[in-house]
C-alpha cells in the first residue's frame, strides 16, 4: 500500500493541520461607530498576533474605546487617525468609500457595512477605488477583478504593512496558520506518494480530470472540471 497523499492526510485532520489557538489578541476590525459619527484616535501600541503577518495598531479613540486595527505602512506609536465621513484623505484614516476619490489606494475594506473589514487584510495588500456609480462604488482588487460595494462601507486609506516576507521564514509562517510548507507538485513525487507521480519524466501520464465522486486517494488534479486548457475566444459567425 502506498503513502496517503497530502490532501488526504489534511482532510483527515490532526494537530499538525490545526491553527494554534494561543497568542491571539483580539478581532482585527473597526469599532462599531455610527455612520454619522466622527472620531479621532491615537495609536498607543503596535503589536504582533500569532498567525497574522500584518501588525495590529492598538488605537485609543477620544471616547475611551480601544480597538485593534491592521496597521498601514508608515504607522507608528503616537500617530493620529481620523474615523468618519469628514476624515481627511490620508494614510491610516477610515472613511466610507462614497467619500474616497477615484484612484485612491485603500485596504481593510468592508464587504458589508459594519462587518469591520473583510477585503485586503493580508500584509502588503491594497485595492484601488475605481469608480462611483448609482449602483455603488467599484473597487479594483489585487487580482485584477472588480467588485461593486455599498457606498456606506468603510475602508482605510493606504497599504497594509508587513509585506515582503522572504521564503526563509515561510515554514514558520505557514505553521502558525496550520498550513503545510513547502507544497510539492504531484508529478515531482513518487508513484507511491501521489497518483501523478513516477515515470522517467515529470508528467501526469493520465487524464488530470477526476470525478467528483472519486475516492480520497485519487481525488487530485482538476476535480469535476467542465473544460481544461486555455480559454479561446471564438469569433462570432456573421
């Protein structure tokens, strides 16, 4: 009997695949302020949370509340941030996207108003406010895709810090998130390790498309794919 593939071992679960529950500080999201409220806050500390690449800014607002928000590039202890519709367009300030001009770089964007931020929360990421329309505000994501959001949704101006982590610490970084590193290609493994392994050359050697109902040991590759290969644009017949 061969060795179980990594995807099968990961599906079974175990301590090596689970995220550590220790070292967590607090949810990284905006405070629950009303849309019409305007607040100012001060960064009183920059902290690291286990399993999170981006540092968290510990912000104390003028009403005494304390929140942990992902820190942007240039954030430092003692910096002032503004929160509300009347905030200035400056790095670290949180504003509704309806008041952010087109072409502005933003991060930690809310998917639904009041969720505290869902998009662009990873280290070094940002998005761009693309356009304002009647149906909402269009945001260009790092992938190149576009999404239209509620104009009330809030976003932070700037780019999140903590980007550019090298491969030398990647193993520890993945381990803190309960992930395996490095990820080895199936064709680079032995035949007893993976269905795509073995052979004199690195090739799949069979159809890479498998059934949705394939057993766990064989369910690797393109699962229930309708089509494979490059997408070709066919010319319309006149």
